[in-house]
């Protein structure tokens, strides 16, 4: 029966298709008659009509753009008010969730940042912060070095303002010059005068050997061979007052960081403490057996000194009224500077550079003949180390001599090694060195003679200030504890 039914349906379908084809053919004939189409084109129309008939009679009809728009509209119309409220509520909750996630990320970042700063502050206070900067430094080009000339005699000392905008320099001509770093020119000159004019002249009348500036940039202090310490207002170079009390040349000055407490060292073998804000003398410390040649301090209530021919480095604990004595160099220790609260670097006329830690009485590292040898064959002597500088809380130090170059060194981890980085050519006696506070440049004070005497004279040298840019291969640096946390 089913087979018979199928057979009966098939002729019916054929009749329908035939009727459709006849209708399509009639339509093609009508169009051809109207447009007078050629026979070939008429066949094409017949085929198209047959195909169109098949597509129309198929079970699945494609949706056009209009149909889709109608369906979308129906879907939109079908959304009830409750469903719309639910959808909007879900969107609102999703936005709140995203905002909370962003807020949590920001809080985590801020906590990490604060924790990093606190850790850095703790390491700095403990003297264990050591930024690894040396590996990123590159040798500067000679053309990039700025030379400032204004002093008539050898530069003996200099300091950089806390904001790195100004340099103050002094020389054997008894003058003080304030320089603008960015514009590379003089802003103010305090002229010196002859001995015997102290009462009628506010400036120095003898070689200026030492200089310091307070960490807030308010006060500038200078010391000379005539036993005097002059206090100036750094902003306008106005003279404020003078300190007397030393019985010989004032060879070292340093302000305690964050205060107006001033330490001074002298060839009279003593260290004195002053309160600059109150224009007051505080106390005197004794211990060195020879002239003191250098002095430095940071935020702790203590200072470090180099003792010249007595061969010692001393750490003076002011509050405890005690001192620590360190031995290591074979010659006169002529310069010293703190790297952080627990470590320091010194240089001597035996040509050696030493790194020290307060926990050991001997140097952690020593480089002999750090600038090489000079003199005729068979009579060679090491170049004297006349200046040292350290980039605060880092692994970079610089040394100067009259070897026609400034040398930069990398302190190894724990300050137990001193490795050479590169040389910067500079002709003359490098009598003073200072890194800028941000570490962007190094300033050298050059003279034809040594700051403490006239043993040699380098005629081709220029009495000048040299600003040496410090180029970095990459911007970032990392921090590690110097000797463990």
C-alpha cells in the first residue's frame, strides 16, 4: 500500500513541476515578446525560471535582511520588564565587580610600593642599602664634559646643592664661586683678599681648604688656612657669621644630614662640633696623633676622619663620646668619604684606595697603586690619591690623582671587592670630587697644584670645574642588602 501511495504521488509531483515549468516558460515568452529577446537569451531565462521554481518549492527558505530585522524586533518586543530589570542588574553588578578588582589591584600596588620604600629606608638606616648602579654606567665622551673656568688658582674644594642645581667651589685664590649647573655660568662670586684685611673684608684671606652645605640647602660653610670657619646663606651668598676656635688650618667640614649641626676637622688634630642655626660652639673631640686631612658625615650623630700621617681612620660617636680607630694604609691618609652609614672609602699618598666597614678594624678591600706609577725607571712611586667620592647608598666610587684621569670603581657585593670600571681623562691635580645627589653627574675640581701644597706643578692643566655626565645603559636599577639583612 505504501509503495502504491508513493507511485500515485510521483505523477502528481511531476504534474506540479510541469505546470510550474510551463508557467515559467510562459513568463519568459511574455518578457521576450515585450523586450524582443533573442532565442539564446530566451533559453537562459527559461533555465533561470526553472531554477527559481526549484528554490521556491524547496522546504528551507533563506532569511533576508528584512526578515532578520523583523525577528530581532520581535525578540526585543518579547523581553518583559522583569527580564530587562534583571539584565540591567546583572550589568551593574558586573561593573561593580570590575571596579572592585581594579581598586584591589591599586591597593596592592600601593602597599608593595610603600613596603619597598620602608625596606629601603630600613636598609639605609642600617647602612646596608647598596643600589647596583655600576653595571649600567657607560664611559662618557670627552666632548660631553663641561669645563667651567673662573678661579685664578687651583680648586681645593666644592659642594653641590641638594637639588643639584648649583655648584659652590673654592680655591687657593681665597674666592668662592656659585655656579648654575643648567646654564653653565657663574651666578655669584665672593672675592678673597690679602691677610690683615679680615676686619674690613667679609671674605677669606687665606687658602680655602674645606666646604660643606646643609642638607636643606640653607647654610654654606667654608674653612681656610687662617683657622676660620665662615658661614654663608647659600641662596644669596650673604655672610652670616664666623666661627673661631681652631688653632690651625680647617681641613674638613661636614653638616650632619637633616640637621644644622656642623663638624669641623683641623690640622690642630681636633674635631669640633657647632650648632650653625644657633651660632654656637658645642664641643671639641681629640684623638688623632697628626693633622686631620678629611672629614665626612651622614645622618647619624657621628663623623669619620682621615688622620694623615698617623695612619688611622676614625669614627667619632658624638653622643657616646667615644671613637673607633681603623688601620690599613701605609702612607698619609689624605681623603675619606662615607658610602652609607656603615661603609666608607679612603685614599692615601701610598697610591692605595681602601673600602671599610664599621664592623672590622681592617679594610674590607684595598687596591694598591690604584692610579699606577710615576717617575723615572727605577725610582717609580705610586700616584697619590688626592680625592675620593662615593655615590650615596650605591656601589660606585670615584678616585682622583694627578695621573691625567679620574677613575670610577665598582664595589662588589658586601664591599669586599673594588673593581675598575673606566677612566675619564682629566689633566691636572684632581683635588676634589663630588657626585650629584641624583647620580646624574660627577664634578671634579682641577688644579695645577695639590690642594695642600706645591710639591709639583702641572703647567698644562687648567684651574677649572669639570662636570662629567654619567650615562646609563638602562634606566632601572636594583637594590640589595650590602651584607645581608
